[in-house]
């Protein structure tokens, strides 16, 4: 009886929690979409985090040095970079949910091969195959988010979805890393493969394919109620609404009479563009070009940090892996808070007329994060380092939701997949080079007993491009409003002929 009462109480509390979450995002239909997309990012991040967490076990069992550990991450990211452009082309032409489901199936198969690997070469090959199929994630998620949610809410919704990436990194670094220490690194990889198969079922059965251009955008519960009243009590199609191109952002563009860049206004449906023409056009948009560079630099630093953070903390502060596992969640909470708060803040700035808030706020966050990482890396006192790392993680994570939303704002909806694939190509190329470069610089600056100092100096050197990134991103504040106006004009032009 007591057990039944406890289960009922737990079930009731879970329903209440889900109800509050649904209210936060605008209804259960939206919560379902956000949760599934967040899980897709979480799976990818957990995979990458696990490699860094099990690095000591791989080094022992397969005889891999630090450059080899970096290479495992690098080949995965490099393969993603090479596959990104054709995947973007597919994203703009085929059913995106089916494309995503197929990539998850192939990813799970590649993960199973990784778990069975008996040599560095086999593991390297499986990581390469895995990277090629995960290239689907960036373009498909960007295109789906653009069609699920209106411009004025994309920052906030991206924040919820990117929270999955933070949670996935924590899962890989802590849970699966500890699991590997208790059993084997192979067990951790098998767990990831099984999680992938479970996610495949959810994506295939629960994720709807939206109409391109926002024609079936997911409405909030309040909007559905208003629609029923407007239609005389008819419910209509659940979760659908007509395109919402006249939200507050677009009204601000019109009210201020911000002129588009005439040379970039598309005259024909961009779906008919060749791959080369689409890539050239995407890179011609000034704001998008700057944001692509900013994303590549930001993920370069994060990739190196994610790969070597466990080793740095254990050696620099003299902590055990168990102690590190207890500290990482604290820093992770800071990163999660940054992701969840940045999106809503950037949306409010945009709606209140600060049109460049989505690019200038991340620019400031990059610079502040570097300023916080500097004393955190140099101090040897754990009590002082943890608050600094937490604050730095908050700022670094806060850069992503606004920038991800802004890249959709400045691009025609028929180019979202290919535009994101160009960004994914450069981002993954950057992520591919980071672990190898971090590992090589560390080996050059200090190996053996001096390895902790080598990692410290490497992290300090890599802060320089992070600061430069923020300074470059500030220049996008001048071009963003005009590029949004250009995207508006292109969509209006191609819709009417």
C-alpha cells in the first residue's frame, strides 16, 4: 500500500512538472518537439564527452597517446565537416524527420562497432563513420526550428533545445565516464548505442514534419484557444497556424524603414539553386559570414576544453576522477543556466527594438568568458576556481541560442538547411582541429610530469582567439537589421512569383 501511494505521488509530481514545463514553452505540443530535438543534441554531445572521459582507459587498453585521443575526436568532426554540405542540400529538399531518423540509426550502428573495436585503427574508422552521419544534426535541426517557431521566439526555444547539448555533455563526462571506470569503456559505448535506438523510435513516431516557411508552425495553447473562438468553436488542425511573418521583429523593420540590400534580394525560389550557388549566396550575407566565423572559434575552444578538461582538473588540482565528477555538475549548472537565460533575454531585446541584441549580447559574452577563464585556469585553489569556471561556462554557453536564432533570421527559409550546412562545415572543421592542436601544443609545452602546466599554458593561449571572436562579432550588430530586411524581401519576392 505504501509503495502504491509513493508511486502515485511520484506520478502526480511528474505530471505537475511536465505541466509547468509545457506552460513555459506554450503547450504540450511544443514541449514534445523541444524535448525530442534536445535529446538529439544530447546524444551527439554525450558521445563526444564520453571520448574525453574514457581517455585514460583508451590510453591504457589500446596504447593511445594524447595526440591519438585528439585524433579520435578530430576524425569524427572532420567527417561531419565533409558530409555537412551535401546533407544541407538534402535538408532543403527531402523530409527532414526521416533524414534525421535515418542518421540516428546509422549512428547507433557505428557506435556498436566502436564498442567492439579491438585496435586504435578500428576505433578510428568507426569514429569517422559516426561523424559522417551526425552531420545531419545541424542542418535538419536548424531548418526544423525555423519552421516550428516564429522569429520572435526562436532565441528562447533554441535555449531549451541547446540545454540538451549541455545535459548530454554532462552525461558523457560524468555518468558514462564513471560507468567506464567501474566496468569498461566498451560498456559506456554500448549504452550510447542503445540510447540511440530508443531515440530513433521516438523521432520516427513522435516528431512531425512541419510545412516549410512556417505554414504549420506549432501554436501555443493560448493561440489555439483564440483560433477556436475565431473559427466559431472549430478546433481546426491541431498544432497548426498560418505563416507568422508579421511578428514584432518584422514590424520593427518596417516601422524603421530599414532598407534591404538590393543586390542580395532573391528573385527566384532558392530551392532551385545549385549547391554551389547556394553556398556562394550564404557566404555573401555579411551577418551570416561573421556569425559563422564566431561559431567556429567558439566551438574550437569548447571542443578542446571538453576533450582535456577532466585530465587538466585532475592533474592541475590533484583531484581524483570521482572528485572531478562531483565538481563538473556545478560548472554544468552554470552552462545550463547560460543557455536557458540567453535565449529569452535576446528575444526580449529584439522585441523591444534592440534589433542587434541577438549578435551584440553574444559578442560581450565571449569577451567576459575569456576574462573569467583567465584567473580560473591560473589559480591552484579549487575553492576559487569553481565559481570562476561556473561563471565562465555561463557566459560561453550563453552565446549559442541568440546566434543560432540570428542565423535563421538573416536567411530565406528555403536556404536554412544549406546555410546551416556551411556553418556546420566550418564548425566541425574547427572542432576537428581543436583536440589535435590542443594535444600537440600540450605535448610540446610539457609532457610527463609537466603535463598539467602544458595544459594550463595551452588553455591560456587559446583564450586569445576567444577574445578576438567577441570583438569581430560586435561588427555584425551593424549589418544584422539590414540582412533581416533582405531576408524578408527575398521571401516576399519568391512567394509572389
